[in-house]
C-alpha cells in the first residue's frame, strides 16, 4: 500500500504542474491539459507502466475518448502495448490507438471526501526491443480526441539507460512531543548488480515534520524538506547513510502517529519526474544555502530481512514519530449577518476557524475531508450560488460541505453562498454547524473537538438588532460585526501528500487556489 501511494503521488506531482500553469477563468468549454511522464527504460527490465493524465480548469466529462501513441522515432527500439484491456489498434508501425471504454471524468483536484482518484486514462506498458542499446533516445507523441472536438497532445521523452536497484533502509519508530527535536537515519543500499552513479531522495513527510537545516543539495518549502540529490556512487552490495535533524511543529496534534517516507530514485528517473516543472514555468522549490548533506558508508549490507533478491518496490524507507502528550483542536463555526430587500442577492461568507492549539491533518491518498460543515439557509432565502465543496441534502434547505484535508491552527476556512432574499422576514435565522455528522465514503467528521460549544453559529437576515456574525454587503445588503475574522486558506502548502507536488514546484498554486461559487439557479 505504501509503495502504491508513493508511486501514485509521484505521478501526480509532475502532472499537477500543468494545472497550476494553465489555470484561467472558466470559459465556454474547459481547457484540458494532457501530460504523459518521461521514461528511462533498461534493457531486460520489466516494462514501465504509464498513463495519460488529463487536467481541466473546471470539472468536465469527456466522452468517446481515444488516445494515440506515436513512437515512430523509436519504432525498432520501444514497444507500447495496452495494460488495462482496452481496445487498441496498430494503424501503422510505431503507432498505437486505444479507445477508452468509459467516460473520463475530470476534476481540478480529486473531490475531497470522495475516496476516489480520477483524471487518468487507461494505462499502457513501455518496453524495449532487442535492438535497443544504451544511450538510445526518442519521443512519444501522445494525443487524445473526444466528442465535441476536444483534443490535446503532449510529447514525452524516452531514453534507454542502465538498470540498477536502489533499496531503502529499515523503518524506524521513535517518540517526540510537539515542538520536540529528533533524528532519523536516511539509509540507501545498492541491491543490484551494477554501480549506482548518483541518486535522489524524495520525501513525503507529514505537515508537522519540519527541519531547520538548509543543505545546498536539498530543496525546501519553508521548513518542509522535499528532496535531496547526491552525486555519490554506491558499489554493488554496499550502502550509504546520513542523519536527518527533524522536529515536530508546536501545533502537532497529540497523541498521534506522524509518518514520513523517503523514496530513492536514480538521477534520470528524477529528471523524468520533474522536467515538466521548467517546461510550464512553475516556481521550483527552494534550494538550501548551507553545506551539503553528506552520506557515509553504512556498516554492512542493508537489504531488508525478507528480501533475498532484487525486486521492485524496495526503494523507500520510512519513519513513524509518536507525538506524545495532549494537544487538541478547537474548530469554531462562523456565521453571518445580512440585510436586503425582497429580490436582493446578498453574499454570506460563513465557515469555521481552527482556534488551535493543534493543526488538524487528515492528509492522505483517499482525499478525506478533515471535517464537514452543514449550512442551513434562513427562511425566505434561496441559494443561487454555492461552493463546489457543498451539496444540498435531499428534501431540505441544508447544504453539507466538505472541508480541506489540512486545517492549520490559527487559520479560517470561509465558504461563500450567494443568497436571494425572496421574502423579507425580520430576524430570519439559519445556522452553520461545523463537525457535522456525515456518512461519507471516505470518512466522517472530526469528533474530538475540545470546545464543542462553539461548533454552531447563526446566519441572520434582516436582524432586528446587531448580532450573528460576519457578512458581506451586496447591493442593498449589509454586514454586521461580532464574528471571528476570515483570514483565508494558508498560502504555504502542506507537506504529506503535497510534498511530491512541491518537488515539481507547483503545490502552493495547486492547493491554495479557491474556486468561485457555482451557480445553482
């Protein structure tokens, strides 16, 4: 499961760059950007699996999708064959055309709380023929067509390299309190039969795991360690080890288990992952300005105990940090006070604030929301635009909304509803309830709030007197005071699931963006 998660994240990281780079206001039809990751293939190795990622600047569905793989520049060197049982044809040597059996559903990001991941076509396998030789290279032009004239293309670079086998060291478990410092080993071994000439460690660390070090061969996003590149050779059967100085943030939720992983890649594989970063002009993660992080020869071989031969899936290591003590979270609802005449459309900015002291981190590959909020409309009003994260409960005037996965202590998480006042009812009251129950496929709400008394706030329209919370005026609408300030989403992106996105240099753009309310009228 871990390996699958890391592979999935790695592919998403590079592809996500295209979303951030091409983000534009929605037009008549969604802008769709394809991405097909570069590949370095080794003679005699297991074929590499790849899929075409499709990203849109607004949710959309593609029908009658076909994907064309044109590898004529490598026709005698490379093979491209279907991997998922889709119907494919070979109209000419070096060309494969595959029909998607189902519609392809696209999102800017996988829907929070859905437990699903989309935006990808069926996979193909890239392999080498007997004619391939070390140093050969060429391109695969991948294009798609869909109903309605939707189309796009991307050119991926393929090269023939030498096969090696990197293996990560054993997993480590330790304890630390919020704000506490600790060290972990970064260990890698050569489990193959050829010398490894340089490698990269790519980190997937929980939001709470930080570092103050700034090594010149590593890249960072604020205090989050993202990757480190090494020029060292690793002879066959030997290994290298370094020590990482890390710490838990003071706002770490406790008690919890915080996890971190490092995946080791060859230099070429890392280049295959991150070339798109420069191509789309995305901002790169920041290199350190201090000395290099160096590795020393490890004592003895470091193959995992249950591995006796070279096999895929052993190129990572990990750490579990048990956060000790008690450090909880208080989520407080934010309401709104509005006013207007009949027919007026007013803006209700509601939501909740994480009062801390701990950040609530539910980041994972299933896109589970950290909590859910329900918004009950005041009588006499109708929602004409709602946030993308909200859905109307059938047969009610209540909307259920999924939160982000990471709720940072001290930050507010606003949602914008556009309400039409159909009838003026003095002191009409609705409600905002954070930590609301949810029978959701990917998990429910936060149940351990340390101050549940402030989980509920009111939405008041045409109040007889001041109160109820913050509102924004629009037309004849007006706002009142008394609520918590809305500070917006954090602009520094999380580690965890976002760490590998940041390696591609795009995470702060990708997850910090907010969508406009969608029309429901």
